[in-house]
C-alpha cells in the first residue's frame, strides 16, 4: 500500500494523485509540452517521476511509444489543451499502429467551460481520440483519477496492446476535492506482460502447429509482434535453428532474428503483392 506524497504544507490534488498512480504502475517519465495548466500540475510533486520537455507534442507521443515498445511497460505522454492535444493525437495513432501501451494525457478547459469549438482552445478531446485508442475518458471528479489511471493501464496492456487517453480539465486537475493524502491506495496491479498475450489453450494450438510442421514440405515461420510481447522470441529462434526453418516477420516484429541471420528472410506487409 502507498500514499500520495506531498509537501509539508500543500494539499493533495488530482495532479498529485495522477502522478503518484502512474509511478505506482512503473512510469518514471512523462514526455510532453505544458501550457496554461502548468499552475495545476508541476510534475515535480511525486518523487521518482520526471517530466521530459519535448519540442512538439507529436515527439512526446513517439517517445512514449518507442519506450513502451522497448520495455513492454506502460509509458506516458502529455499535451496541453486544444491544438496541443491534436498534435499529440498523431503520436497516439503511431502507438495504436505499433501496438504499444501508451498512457496519453491532455489538459482540457475548465469543467464549467467545456463547450467544444466555442470555448477558446476547447475541443471534444475524447471523441477525437476514441477511434484511435483502447480507452478514452474525461475526468469528472478529482477523486476518481486513481481509478481512471488503473483502467487506462489495464486497457493499454490488454491484447491487442494500444494507447489509452485521459482528458483532464484544468480546474479538476488542480482540485483537492475528495482526495486524502493519508488514504492508502491499493497496489497497482500492472500486468507483467500484455493480458491475453499467452491465452488459455495454447498447448492445443502448439500441438496443432507440430502437426502442420510435420506435414509441410517447405515450412516457413511468419512471426508478428505478439510473439515479442508474449516473451516467445528465444523459443522461436531455437525452433527455427533446430529445424532450419526460414523466418519472415511483420514490420513491427523486425529483430526476432538478427538482421544478418541466415534464416532471416526479412519483413513483409500487406501492401506487398
């Protein structure tokens, strides 16, 4: 169990709780660009999590995407409201296509002033991001931020892996309403690997694959990124080398065999005819 860490005289806010819960889930960096919501979230109020300023929100999204793919763990990115959020959306699109567990965060207008396309720099963030994410939600009550982060992480780490998005009204982000610094948070149950990467019944599928290998005259292994997320790469390499079977990968799964490996027959995509 853990508590929100705040300064000796400060009251805990939704921003504190947000960063604390991200840290509970193993997030150590938030990549992004901050705007006028800087008065509500300083990014230095939780030990062990650092803000990495980027020159553009798209860069922030790509940085989180790449780090998530390398580590297999949730990573976070941040944008200011309105056009900042739409800049971040390109990084979010990259994340959903790359199958990486990114937690995307963006500021929103004050909760009492959310009139998309009328209020200055106010857009319907959730509707914009929802088609390219696993989970998209807007904070409505400050004390619910911990639950929203948990839901975002679970969605992002469930196959097919992809990004989650939380829209954060500026006034709620800086609010202390309903947030207790002394209240213990339940442990963050961050999946060690994507949920569903190894599915029940895999033994039967493995037996069927053995029979296919036995009957094939010229077997070829076609490997996708799910093999990487499931931790099966060493077994795939051993199988390919033992049976002398060539390996073809999708673009995302490049590297299952080293580039110069004699059984590496390269990557393919559906665009190839």
